[in-house]
């Protein structure tokens, strides 16, 4: 059984001391569950201290971004190569990076390759804007983002990655409209279908597809109930330890209910 993935993207919030405090509170609130994987994505400066603070059996770490070249004269950048051994995951192609930092399809593809080449797992974010959705371009956008981001990977590598469907209009930063789980379900099925078309069903059944966009402890369950949804990527609510622990708790209860049904 695949583990349910619950990722907290702290974005550009919390300094090192605040990050450490939040991690300590999460330690108290969240007990380890064998079928749930909890991932924390603090700012880059908090990664190193958190890597020694957190119990790696309970929390894995993710970087929010990295640079695609391994090393060189790129003032201000931190490479995937430098993050090796520090983090398990790197978030790539988040809409804030695509929109505010002009990350093109080619840049996202190169970052995905650099991440895999350096033995970390990409959390590839894809999603359409409100404008693209209104114009009926959602499928085309998702197709282009998925196909181009994966184009340098082998089937084995694709089986290992995480794809987060994050409709831009549902992310709190960009308006945070609540996406209907039935709409989300369609797009997530489409994303998996794209992976199947490219790499076959044997690969796509292993690729983890998760949802992100204004998820909190109240809405998490509805998204986690979607057939193709194997986790959630949480922004705003991950900064509140009650809410974030609440999301992990929802996932835990759902798993127990499933187990109970199977044992009946
Ligand atoms: P949000 O952010 O939960 O605050 O909408 C999600 C994300 O940006 O990954």
C-alpha cells in the first residue's frame, strides 16, 4: 500500500527560530503512522537546523526550490547537488515560481532532471490559471506541463516522483477559491492518464498524484477521498500546528476506517 503523503509548504514564512518551534510543536502533536508520510518544506535557511532537530522516521524534509546546474558561478543560487543528503524531496514548478520567477516549461524540466540526477524526489506542481480554465485550456495546460517536465526521465524514475495537481486559482496566494472535489478528481485522473500514455500503466500506478490548493483540516478529507488522490500539499494551514496535525489525523482516521472495512 502506498503511504498517504501530507506535505507542509511553509513558503517564505518563519525564521530559523520560528521554524524550529513549529517543528517542535509538530513533534508533540503528530505521532508516527506507518501508512502516512509527513513532509516539511521550510525555508532554505531552516533546512540544515531542522535536519538535525527532526526525527527522520517521523518527518521527511523538502526544499521549496533549487538551481538546476550542479555548481558554478551562479551567484545567489543553491543547487540540487548541494541539497543531496539534506532533503528527501524538492518542490518544483510551484505556480508561485512559474508566475513570479518566470520559470518556463524548460526550466521546470531541467530542475526535475537535476533533482532526480541528485537522488532526490521531485514534487512536481502542475495546474491551470483561472483564465486558462475559463478558456477551456485546462487539459492542454496539464498535458504540456506534465509531458515537458517528465521528458528527460525514464519509466523507473517517473514511477518514483510525486505530481501535485494545484489549480492556480485554488491556491490561497492567488485567490484561494475552493476547488470542488469532483472537478479535482477529473483533472487528477487526467494527469495519471497522461503518465500512463507516456510510460504505461505499470509506471503510472506507482507515481503518486496529490492535491494542493487551500487544503485545511476541514477540507482535507474530501480531497483524500478522491480515487486518484494520494496526499495533499498544504500551504497556509501548514503554518498552524493544530490545523496541520488535524490534516494528518484525518488521513490516519480514513486509513483506519478502510482497514476496518477490509477486516469486516
Ligand atoms: P495554500 O497553498 O494551501 O495556502 O493554498 C498551497 C500551495 O501553494 O502549495
